[in-house]
C-alpha cells in the first residue's frame, strides 16, 4: 500500500513581505519586531523568514495588545 503525503503548511516559512501583508502593516514594522527581539526569524543569507508556527504563537502572546505600543511607534 502506497503512503500518501499530506501537505501541512502549519510550519512553513513565510517571507517578511507575506507576514507584513497578513498583519496589514509594512515589512519595516515586521523587521522592527524581529530586531526588537519580539519575534524570532530564520536567516538564509541576508533574507529573513518567520515560521508560520512562530507567527501564530507570537500573535497569541500579544492578543489584546497594540503592537505599535511595543515598537514605540
């Protein structure tokens, strides 16, 4: 019996632009969250990616808070 592969994107890597689009903000703000140590990223050379799982955990931890306040914006 052949096993089928089930695609699960719960832990895929998301580019900074994609994260910014999902949060309706700019890539600069996402970079500020990474640089400020609020969210962790994976580096490939100079490009940074955020695991979808990491983004979801971060969002859960800041639910009800204003991210602009965190950044001092």
